[in-house]
């Protein structure tokens, strides 16, 4: 009976470490995929914006997203930084500079 709490704590610890390792591997994989992708500049229109807030009493995180439509009619949603998000308005048209899933900038045409 005295060993059962130790086993439960050990399994829980391994689970937490495993999840942490999976998150790190996922971040590194995304970074490598983006870094090996070509940097593109395409004409696009902003067709949507959204944000996602997660967290609770101890703190929160806000994630910003924008959906762009390209001249061929295809659409793609990108996670963007707060500064880019603040400068976008639905209906804006311009040049989207991106690499993989990373948005470098959006140059609006007036």
C-alpha cells in the first residue's frame, strides 16, 4: 500500500514531462518547416479576423488570427502578431508577405 502513491506520482510526472516534450518537438518542427519554406509575397484581401483568449485567474494569453483570400479564391488563416492584427481591417487589400505559416507583414493598398 505504501508504494501505490509513489507509483501514481511517478506516472503523473512522466505524463507531464511527456506532454512538455511533445509541445517542444511540435514547436521546433513548425519552426524548421517555416524556415525551410520559401518567403512569398502574394496579393490578398483580409476577409476575417478573430482572437482566442485562454487562461484563467492566474493569467491569460491572447492569440490573434487573420484570414486572407487570394486572387484565385483560396483562403488561408494565419496566426499573426498583435501589431499586425491591430493594423488589419476586414476588406483591406494589399500584399501579404509570409513564409510557411509565419506572416512577416501585410502592406495595405489604399
